[in-house]
C-alpha cells in the first residue's frame, strides 16, 4: 500500500472502520452502472492521469487546477467518518483528504457567493453507465457556503491511507458526513461558487424524494422507505439494524447551521 | 417442434420442484459463506424477487408459446407457477426477517409505501392461486370457475413488475424490459383475433 501518511484528526470517530473490501466493492457510482458491484468492475476504465479541476464563478482566482496544484500546500488528514446512504445502509470510512474550506480560501470566495456547485466528470467512452439516462448527466451537487466551509466537509483524495480507488470517486471527491451519501459527489471536475442554489442531480430526478439539503434525519422518511434505522454493510446475513442518528451523529458540529429551519420542509 | 414435444412428454413435472429448490439453497449457502458480496441480505432479497418474477413471466409465456410456436409446456405450468409463488414468499420473508426486522415498521411500510403496497397486494392475490394449484381444488371449483380465478395471474404478474419499476432509483431499464415483456405476453392472449387479422392485413 502506498501510504499517504495522513495525519490523525480530532474529527474522526472511534468506531471500527468497515473493511477495505466492503468500502471498495459496494458502491453507488451510476456512471459505471447501477449495480453495487458495477463501479468496482468498471471504474478501472476511468483515466485519472492529468486530472484537472476547474474552479470558477464568484472567486477571486478562477482557474484550472491539476491534482498537483490541488495538493500543493495542503496537509492530508485521516478522517474516519460514518457514511450513511439514503438507501438506509451505512459504513465507517477512513477517508484521506483536506478541508474544502482550505481550498475555497486559497481561491478567495467573493462576498456575493452563497453556494458551491460541484460537477462530476462525464466521459461516455470511459463510463458505461452514462450511456443510459438513469439520471441527467453530468452528475451535479451543491452545498450552501456555510456547509461547504464547515470543518467536517472535506475533499478526499484517498481512503485507508491509500490513493482513492476509482470506484470511490478518484482522484478527488467531496465528503459531507452529516448528509446522505449522494451529496458526497465523486470524481469532481468543476467547482463553481454561485449566488443562487445550484441544481442537484437527484433533486432534479425525483424532487419529492431528494431535497437540496438531504441531511441525515431519522425523523423524515424517504417516501419509499423509513430512514429511522440502517443496516451496517459488512455485518453479514444476520446483522441487526441500528438506529440512525440525527445528522448522522454530527449534530454537535452542524445542527446550528439549520437553526430555525423546518427540516421536514427543507429535507 | 414435435421431437421437442415428445421428448418433453417423457419428463415428469414433479422434477421441477426439487430443481427449483436448488437455486434457493445455493443462494442462502452463498450468503452464509460470504460469496454474495458485503450485503448478502439485499443480494438474497433482490435475487429471490427477480427469479420469482422470471418464473411468473414464464407461466404467462406458456400459452403463447403453444399457440404461436407449437411448443407444449402446459404440463409444467402448475409447477412453474407454484415455484414462482414460493420464490416470492421467500423474497417477502427475507425482507421481513433479515432486512426490515422491526415488526412495528413493517405495517407502516406496507400501508405508506406504494411500491410495498403493490408488492403485498400482488402477493396476497397469489395466495388463492397457490392454494388452488392442485387437482382436488380444480375438481372442487370446476374448470370454468378455476380458470376465472386463475385469470388473477394477468393482474398479479404486471403488479410484480410495477413493484420492481418503483423500487429502483432513477430510470433504470431492466424493470421496464420485464414490464414490456409481460404486457406483450398479455396482449398476445387478450386480442389474438385482432392481432392475427392485422398481421394478415400487413402481409397482403
């Protein structure tokens, strides 16, 4: 294993991480197919060499960054986070990355910026899943600026102290641990600062089921299933469900972001 | 078709029951051994549902195959239909016992979530069909009443496919293939006269 020598972080959970095998073989990355095993099977086709991330919109220094530019001057940290999928399964993942706020501060966020929009690569020749319009491609996501600046929000470039496997969103992805997993957009090619709420893929596809915020919330059920409990991936055939925690257990760090908001309305 | 039909006549229908049990035994064994990936519960649940749907679609294909291709499989239809029912019952049991686990939540799910409501309705409608899939019930009901009851299949199978369409995220093509196949098989038997007429009209 490469060994990224990421520093430990106070934000890591003490829970036992899900096995490397499970984290890298059970993925939702519809660009490579809708089956959970499809990304592990197909994502090798993605070329991450020469990856570039375009940063634009309401920033002082827009531009196109190589991965070397992105990583220059950052200190990689290990963040062991709970990961809760909207499909009511969960994992614990030892991510390697840095705070999104670091990056946003480097490009200089203009005072008029209120939101951050993200976009995944769209390469039909490398991504067999995008030949079917399961959702509108490319995959897009977004955060409110204060959510993006929260120290829990990271850009991850690895896991288990290794470079990010393609099926997990190489070479760079977002991780927002208090939101359902689909907010943590993978294989990012563009980050745009905007003054209005950006469109997000699942919200465009099924607005009744997936809101812009998509905070983990055991009290607000998905129209098709309850979100009150979750099944831990890797627990085997007879694993018991466990209760889902408000904000996936990160309420102390993030609940104040939503003071006075009706979270059943802004789901 | 005749050599195939006469070969099939020598196969007793009962062999389908032990044959049909094998994939289910294999499935649970693979789940216990860890061969179904890291989420064996979902893998077993989904595969039982999918295989059950395949079997139910197969029962709908038997009459059109005989009418349009001369293939005589009607002797096997009861076994295929019953196996379909058993697979769906196992699919439901895995969902109840291994997946949802919480009995209080199950009722809420059945009532509140349309895809589960539809799946449950289809399952409940299958129960009288499974109970009457034997010679004794056929004699008791008489041919006409038995046939009328078993037309419920035309409702149950498409409901199963609709349940599949509704459960997946986004617009996935696989469940629509099944729904289209089912509607095609139903169309073949509901309007045979009109279809034949339009086909001969197209030929002239």
